[in-house]
C-alpha cells in the first residue's frame, strides 16, 4: 500500500506491522511557516476520523491536525515536542506525528494517492 493524502494536508503511510503513520505534508508546513509548538495525543487513546487530535502552532497561526482515520494511538513522535522545527525540516519523514492501529473500518485506499494530491494542490 502506498502513501495516501487528505484534503486537510495530512499524509498516511501504512507500515509493515499494520500500523499507519500520520503527519502533515510539505505543503501544509510551508503554508504554516516555522513551527514553534506541537501537542500530541496520549498513547493508548482512541481517535475518530475527523478528530482534531494534534495541535500545532507556528509563527503565523495555530492549527489542528485532524485524524484522517479512526484507530488507537500506538506511538507519538516525542521528538516534535522538544523540537517542533523538525516538521519544517522533514515533514514527510522524521517529523511524523502519530502511529495508529487502524480501526477495522478504516478505509485508507479511499484517500488520495500522490498524483491526486499533487493535482489537488495545483502542482
């Protein structure tokens, strides 16, 4: 399964262990500017698709990161709490936000692939 994208500028990467890693796109971090604060959900918490489960603040604005799928939080990227600027440096790599164990009804395939996302943002 390939990386998928949402209209809210999150990316999802299915992992070999069945979990799904979630972060924000280059486009989103570029629009926000330099990040100065990241708040992550608790490991073990359950999130629903559409929940604002992460809070990010930049020099320009504050924003919520909405969960594109439902599931249980199995890991959070603690490095972002200490160094939010990682999101500006590597948003689609080392600066992931959460890993979820997806709910049974999580349909990742319905989300945009890379080509559809590029068309969505006009690239």
